[in-house]
């Protein structure tokens, strides 16, 4: 993603809820490419609450809805990404 401004991870607080958690949209193909995951299926380990995946031509790949129910889940993600 040389000099790109394309999003890979976006938080959506207004669409979040106490029941489901904090919503994030993850651009799965971009995310996998940026963090050098060879298989985007590996991302399911990073995002255990990946609920919805849809292909969008304008995004050139899949976008997934991920919910975080606790700060601990967010910390786990950041720790894992720090080790990449």
C-alpha cells in the first residue's frame, strides 16, 4: 500500500451497542496485505467476533463487521499486531 490512504480498520461508535460491543469495519483483504497475512482466513484468530463478511467491488475485497466486547479483546488485537 505504497502512499495509500485506503482504510484497513474503521471504528463505528454510533452503530455500536452495549449488547454487541464496539463495532469496527475491517477491510479484510487490505488488512491481510498490510500486515503480511498470506491467508485472510488467519484473520479470524485476530477477530473472533467477525460477524458479517461482504465483498465490495469498490473496496476491492471483503469488509467484515467485528465487535469488541471488552478492552481486553482490543488489547489482545493490539498485542498480536505488535508482534507481526
